């Protein structure tokens, strides 16, 4: 979860930071976050909004956290009893920290894939599709559109999957796949938060 917006709270350049799990079985736990350039964990306020939207849909869901960064969204889902979570993160330090946090929480239903998210999603999925997907890419790199198109086209999504997309406020040309229904939307500071549900063809 990397944010380029100048107004977002930055982690100190000289020290690592942490994220806090806001609800569920790990409520209040603080997890370390590496000081990786451009990484801005999703704020507690936004997480609270998102998981209020997902209150009835997280338990037992198979979860994919694209552009995981701190892993904040994926860990929040696990805290709320998701069936399993796959974190995709390109940066080696950030990916290693997510793995360490998985061990700290003694989780056996989470995995980290250290790779480019678009390359990962460009493959046809031959395993179980995901019920809940977080798409929170680095800002101003035009990654949201490609990610969502690949999710839809390469069989990553279950029949009625929920997809959370977070983009910079000025991004005006994002267009979800035609069979994604917008069910929630909120402007929060410099970001747009949107929740879509995939409609059966």
C-alpha cells in the first residue's frame, strides 16, 4: 500500500513504523512496517470504513491483497476470520516484513508472493478463485486499470467476488470491468475508496 500523496502521513525516513489491527481477533496488535520508499500504509480511518462495508463478507473469504505494501488490509481481513490471504508485494524488504508478521501472529493461512502484481495477475489462475480482493496500487502509475482488467479476464475472481479499489482523487479515467457493480464509494482526503461486486455473467 504505497501512497505518493504529499498530505498523507509519512513514516520517518530514519526509522521503521508500524500498523495497527483495528478489529477482530488481533485487535490492537501493532505490526512492524519497513521504511520502504513510497510505502504509505492505509490509514485506520480508511480501514474502518472499508471493513464496515465488508462486515458481513470477510469471514471465511479467500482474500488477495495486491500491492500489499504493509499488508494492512490483508491482516485486517485475517483478523476478521478470512479463510486465507495471499499477499503480493514486489519490494523484498516489505515482503519479508509481511512474512515475519505472519509468523508473529502464528498464522498458517497466509502466504506472501514477492513479485510484480501485474505479472502475477497476467497468468491464468488455475487455483481457487478469490472472494475478496484489495487493489491499492502506488499512486500515479496507472496500475489500477490494468490490475482490475487482469483480475476479471484471468479467472482470479469468484462468481460474486468483492473488489476494493483505492486510487488517487485526481484519477478520472478509471473504468471497472462492465460486470462490476459499484456498491460503495467514499472520498477520504486525497483518495477515492470504491467497493465493487462482480456480477455473474
